[in-house]
């Protein structure tokens, strides 16, 4: 597991952004059913307030989604933890861990930063240039050298780096775009919200190594819509 080098004092936090606040959030995640200790420790150590506007810092370690501008949100910590845990569970049933992961929808960069602490190579795509610029600055400040980002239409994935052991989508479409699913390794795993704005379900698709995928429903969620193009 990677360790976040926090060179800037403001990343350490104080008061409502202190380590004590992060510890409380970690305990709430345990109480709400998150079981993987690796995921809990990453979220305990990662400065979530670093990924939102300063005006919202006092709410950074509440278990809530928060606005980040451009009609987007940073997901609630429980959702980030559950999606990450759902990915890792697939690999707990086979030797090794995912080595290469694709995220569709960088947003604030928080989910990507969580994943970068657990996976050797993380690739993330964002269609809103202003959000990606902010996320890249945050990645640099955290010293995340194993994370690459691209400004592009997320529905296209990242074909020249495929295949990926794991893929995660942080926006909901009616279906999983075929171009994205085609970039998943035959024995890989994909986690994504699927459905209309009024009814979305978190799904996990596990590859059986022979070209087929087993789909599971993991519960109701609420995400921004998965849009094509760039903005």
C-alpha cells in the first residue's frame, strides 16, 4: 500500500479537518458495513478536505456527497469505500491484486487517489477540463506518481492502455458502454452505477476468463449521469 507524503502543512488539517475527524469517519465506515481494512486505512489517511472547496472543509469528513462545481459532486465516503471494496473482493478470490485500473470520471480526484494507494497503476479520464486541472494539482501535491490522467470523452475509455484488470465508473448510464467493457481483461472486474437518475443500482461485472461476465447487483446508489463528449 502506498503512503501519502503530505509535504504541505495544510494537508494535515486541524479542527474539523484533523486526523481525529478522519478517524471518526473511518469508524463510521466500519459501523456501516465496510469490512476491508485496506480501504478503511486509506480513507483514514487521505485528506478528503484537499479535494473540495475551502468553504466546505468543515463538512469534509461527514459521510455525504458534496458539490465540486460544474454540476458534479465528490461521492460520499461510504460509496467510495464500497466501490473500492467491491473491486478488491474479486481479487481476494484469486491470486494477486489488480495491477492496472481504469477510472471513468476523475471529478475531484478523490476516488482516484484512494485507488492509487492500493493499485500499482491507475488511469483516470475526465471530460471536464477545469475539474481535471484541479485534480492534477491535487495529485501532484500528494505525490501520486502511479496515477495518469487524460482529458477525453470517458465513454471511449483509454484504449491504448487496455486491457485493464479493473474498471470503475463514477457516473451512471443506462448501460455500460461497450467500448469500456471491451477494455476489461477477460478475468477482470468492473464496478459501476447503472440506471436512470431516479433509480440507479451499483453493479459488479466479473470476468470468468473465457469471455463471459457474471453481473451482480450491490445496492441502490445515486450518481451524476454519464455523459459523452468533452466540456
